[in-house]
């Protein structure tokens, strides 16, 4: 069985926040763009529900996949900022989607959560325990942002993205099998964390930069080597959109040409586990993904956690794509 991405969707809050918003804490547009590549981000209202964003992204992905909610065997939502302590987002998304036969759970691996969830979904399909799996990354990072700390406040935004994975059998015969490499190092927790008392993200930015480039590059090299591939075999590489400088540094380490390295951080900022599917959906809407191809992904986050993978996609004409936003 070959697990393949067959549908993509995303959703952003209505409110777009430009860099000028942060002038009050001493950050100019020029300063933010130079150091991060970010020009705007989206904020969910204080009384907004992240489940609404996750559901909108999931519905779009499912519609584009040609599958029905009843065919979904598992719903996995990667998030660090759910609406409730319990139950998680996934059970609500599954119920509202109409996937009442699906198992559903949240996965918490910080910014690497979506890659972790992809790996889990691929394993379910390859083992025959599921034929169709919905994976969503959804975050309301503004809930854990210190809006007075210019070293972190300018980096973060809210949003959701989703993909549908399915076994397409002979349709992808001869394509490379998916492969993933995941890792963690709890000794580095002090570099990026939010504790139960402060409840705000704290980060050692310079060291995170170094670790992110090193870990994502290493994991990607390992994945490519295991599948006897090179960077030239990957049609599009989408890394976690934390900072444009980090993504470009990883691309340079791996030898990925600029035209195959996708960036949308300038429009949405760092959305943690939502960043890869958000970027992937935007790339599809822009025609950067053909009907079939091989996707490379890599992510790094608090924990510290990291992961990388390669997986095929099989998608319909992007001209049919519908809405991206929800209130």
C-alpha cells in the first residue's frame, strides 16, 4: 500500500495584522522583514474557536480529495493550543465533519506536530489499519504569545491546514514509498517552552536558529538516503515556516534550488503545526504543484522535536480551489 496526499485545505482568521501593529513595542516593518521575512500574520479573535478553522481546512481538504467523511478512518489534529483542555480538537472536527466512524485524537509535538502526524497516518495506511486518514495542523499561537516581547510577538500567527491521505494503490505504482525520520531532545527544553504558570512562549532565538537548521537538514538527508533519493528528486520542499532565514538556510544545506523551496512565511508568520499544510495549500493554489509529485517536508519545534519526510501527492486542478478564510 502506498500512502499519498490526495486532498489539501487551509483556513485563516479574517483579521490580518501588518508589521506596523508592533511599532508600540519598538519593532519596525524593516526590522521584522530583515530578520524574519514576515510582513503580516492572522489573529484569531479572543472569543474565536480554533475548531472552526480546523473544520474549514478539513472540509476543503476532504472535498478536494473526492472522499467522503464516512470513508475517513482516523482524524489526527496536531496542535498545542486547543480550545479545551479536554476533549481535544480532533473529536469535535470529526463529529462536525460527519466522520462518525473515525478514531480521533490530538497530537502535541509543537511545531513538528504535523510531520509527526503525517508519519502516523502513513503507518496506519501502510499497515492496512486505515484506508483514508485526515491530518490537520491547527494553532492559535496568539493564546500563548507575550505581546509585549518583541523577540517572539512578531513571529507568531494563527491558522489551520489539513491534508487527506489515502492508499491509491496502482495509481502510484513505481513511485518512491513515503519515509520519515523523527527525533527529540528533552535536554534542550529551555531553548523554547511555555510553562504552566507563565503560559507564554519563551525562546532563545539564536540557539534555536542553529538547532533548527542542523536538525532539519540532518533528518532530511537521512530520509533521502534511505529512499536512495537526492534533493533533485523532490518536486517541492516545504519546511516549517518559522523564519525565512531558517528555511533558506536549510534549503542551502540540502542543495534545494530556490524554485523548489516554498516560502509563505511573509503572509502568515509562524503558525507552528499549521505552517506546512498552510504553505502546501497555498503552493497548490498558485500552481506550484502539478497533478502528481514528490513532496519533502521538515519541521523543528519546542521539546525540542523535529522531523522530516518524503511523500507523494496526487491532486486535482488547483483552479477548482475554494475559500481559504473563515471568521
